């Protein structure tokens, strides 16, 4: 299992760096070249420094020329200048790559998100992963580039230093190797723990976001001012933030202890090397310049290995774990065909559920239990029942938002699963309880970008009594609504709902689904609107879902859902004659419509 996870991690890393390369190939090659040269610079500087020291000592003793010191010093200055200049060049190249990568990644995420299978957006585990990706992608890819920088420079610097050191103190190499392996292992282990612990905080992050919305959001402002609950939720918010902060601090504390322990060990190695090499210096078998170079190289090596490598390995490990999550998200199932409206919408004859059973992914509660009913062309239907009885779930299955069901759904006598998803969805037009009004014009909110629908838009505006509102708008149906900018105008709940209704009716789909279409309207306005529905949906099949039963008497057939099944069905009069659940529900609301 662990081996399989490692393979997936390695594959994810390769895919990630492939995306980085695609973003800016030339800049990335230059970036890697500069890293390689920067890695060699410390060793070269240490060696040349030793030569300068020896040349200077020789010149002072009269055994050498001062010009030799100057020549070597010039080379040293050139190396130091390159070492200084290379850092901002590397940073600039990384920034250039990141700017290009940012656009690519954003496009990838948006495109993927728009094509996700709908059930992913209602699944808790999937939502946590999506949130992780949307929140951390750019930072993690930047960290990957930085890790490439640090590990590249450190590796090249360490290897070149080791090769040079072995000439004089060969035993340092096995000591460093013996110490470095547990260091790398601990760094990777610690980074994995850090990432998983942070990931485990996703639920806390979601809770904090909810609290922030309660405390800061526009939609909750009226309740905040009216009920003065800010202090209560501020306390909860503060407590939750503190829990997250404490959890992060514990992780950081572990990492710091790890790093300091190994830094101390490596510092001790430097001291031992310095003391051991003093003997050949005193004996005259080792020049002071070479002694200086070796100590500088050992110090560089120790610094790189003892401090930079744990940091770089920490970054590399956390990014590799993130990349597994990122590409898990990128490999989520898609609904490509469902997003492209077909050129021709098929005729609708019938829709039939046969013994359909359904449980939402990630749960064990069966929502639909042997759901069976039939809907036919040109009729009006009402689906009624208590919350949780399966009404909205049935609609989701009709539309193909979920396909993980047992039993059979037939459209025009054909198994719905065999139909292209875009063809299947084109049959239906729907307004849901949680409809969205977009920050664009009234016309675009209704026509949804279809230019050939403007005549229908004008007609339905009249039919839904929106004309007076539109005429008062500064730019008529071209008026921006919402509050995305200063031009946007807010609408009442009833006006927003009428616009959503208009959107469903303007569509040329043969079946119109209206889920609680009049919830924001008073009962009398609702009754008047239903009287117009016959004209608005003439020749089309209409499915109403409602808790308010003012419309049901106008329907050709009513289905009452209970515990995931059709419990009662028939015309209004037939259902009333049964004196069952429907009878009781209707009578309890009757006075609203009198």
C-alpha cells in the first residue's frame, strides 16, 4: 500500500514539473542553469580563497610576487560578484515562470471545476480536496520551484565540496553520509506529518469560514444587528482560530527541534575537522590557505546539509503530497458532454422511474426506495411531500446530476444512462430553490447568453408582471443587477424569483421543472401567477415541486412522496377523496388561498 502511494507521489511530482516546464520552458532551462552555476560557486570561492591566502603569505615572506595575489583576488572578486548577482537573477527567472504558471494553473482549475461531475460538489471528502486545491495550488507550485532551487544549489554545492574535501580529510565524507541519511529520513517524515496534520484541519477551516460569514457577511447583517449575537460568535471564532494556531505551533515546534539537533551535530563535526587539521598545518604538510579552504568547505557543507536540506526536504515532501491531491482532483470524473447544448433538442414523450433506489455517495441513508412513477408529454404534475421525502433528489436524477442509482430511469422509453448527457439535459429546463441571479443584465439573466431569445424575453417579462419594474430601470432589460459594481441594482426577493422563473420559461426545453418557484411570493400573488402558468407553458410538460399546495389543484396529476416512495397519486379531487396525507396537508393550508 505504502509502495503504491510512493509510486503515485512520484508520478504526481513528474506531472507537476511537466506543468511547470510547459509554462515557460526557456526561462526554466535558464533557471536550472543558474542554479547549477550557483551551486558550484561556494566551492570555487573557498578554493580560490585558499589560493589567495597562500599567495599573500608567500608575498609577505618574500617568496612570491604581489601580482600573483592580485590575479587570484580578481578571480575571487569575480566569483563573489557572480554569487551575489546570481541570486536576484534566479529570483527573477522564478517570478517569470510563476507568472506564466499562475495563468495556466488558474485555467486548469477553473476548467476542471466547471466540468466536475455534480455529485463531487455535494460530497464532503471531494469538497475538502477541492478547497485544498483552490486554496494552496499556486503557493505549493511556487514552493516546488523554491525547493528545486534550494535542493539543486545544495546538492551541487555539497557534492563539489565533498569531492574537494576528500583530497585532504577523506574521513569527513563517510561521517557526513552516516549523519545525512537519518536527517533526510526525519525531514521527510516530519514534512509528511506536517502536511497531514494541516490537511486534517480542513474541517476547522470550513468552520472558520462559516463563522466569518456569520460575523462579516452581508446576508447575515440584519440578524447580527437585530439579535446582537456578534460577541457570542466572536468568542467561538477566536477559540477556533486559537485551536488551529496551537495545532500549527506544535508542528512548527517539532520541526525546529529536529533542525536544531542536526545543526548542532554538524557544527561539532566542523570543530573536530578544524582541530584535526591543525596538526598537519603546524607540521608544514598543509598550507594555511588550503586549511582555510577546507574549513570553509566543511562549514559550507555542514550549513547546507544541517539547515538548508531539512528546509528543502520539508518543502519538497509537502509539495509532493499536495501534488498527489492536486492530480487526484484533476483526475476527478467529468461531465464534458453535459455542458454542450445540442443543436437539436429531441421531442419529449415520457419519463418513467422504475424501482429506483438511491443513496448519496459517502452516506449510508437510502433516500429513494423503490421509486416508481411515470410522466407524460403535455401534462402538468405536482410533486409534494415532507422535507427529505425525495422530491429534489428525483429531479437531480432526472437531470443526470447523479447516475449512481439502482433501478431504471426511462426517457422516451430509452434507458437514460444510454443517452448523451447533453441531449438528456436539453430536454429539461429548471429553476431550483437555490437559484442564482448573476451580476449581469436582466436580459442575460433570463436569456443566459442566447441572442435569439430576446423576443421571448420581452414576452415573458410581460407575462410575469415584470414590465413595470423593467421600465423603471435606467437601461431597461440592459440594466445591470446585483452588486458586483456600482452600476448594479438590488432587487426584491419576489422580483429575483420572477427573473429566475422567466429564465426557465424562456428556454426551449420541452419539460419545465419548477422547484419551489413561488417561495418568495405571498399566497395571493402565487395563486395569480399559477393561473398564468398554463399560458406560459402551453404545449410543454411541467413538473412543480412545492410545499405550498396552492398550485396542485391545477395539476393533471399529483405524486405525494413519503419515505422515498410514491405514497399517494392521482388528480387533486382523487387525492382529496382518499382523505390521506395529501388531504391533511391541503386542508392545513387551505385558508391561505381562500
